[in-house]
C-alpha cells in the first residue's frame, strides 16, 4: 500500500465518508484550500493508480468508490506512526498521550478493562 500525501488522505476521507462520489461531489466537501477542479481530478486519478479507489464510468465522467477500507488504512497508518515515532512501542505511545494530557486516567482504565476482557475471551476459547 503506497503512502498518501496529506491532500490525498484528505480526499480519501471524503470518499470513505461519501462511499461513492463524482469529482464535483468531492470538491463540494473540501472547505479549505479548495483546489482547481482539474487538479482535484488528477489527485483522484492518482488515488486510483495507487490502488485506493476504483470507478464506475458514466459516459465521460467517473464515479469513484474506495477499494481500500478505512480500517485497513488506519491500521497501516497507526503501525507506521508507532514504528516511526514511538520505537514500535504501544507503551511509549500511550505514555506520550498521557504526558500530553490527551488521555485521562478514566480512559486508561477503560482501555485496560478492554484488554483484560479480550484476554478472558481468548482464554475461554
């Protein structure tokens, strides 16, 4: 899976949200720094070349839809971020968010409970 530029990622989030869209519909969703229609069309075609979207042709126009699920992209993105910024350590990642006060003690307890429940599910199989 090829890495996306920030703008390509923004476009993919729109396509994931809409589930299928013509370029003009993607354009309508861009609120800041709206590119020229032809530029956006080129970026969407680049997403197709990278294997993220496919399309249905309606005459000369194309309706694009995602072929990479957001969950798959999220997993790859998170694994890459954790590898690159936290030395492949989830503990380091959680510690970073705790130090930055981006996660509360209650949320950490919820995460711990989820982990414990998952362990119980696995051992009962």
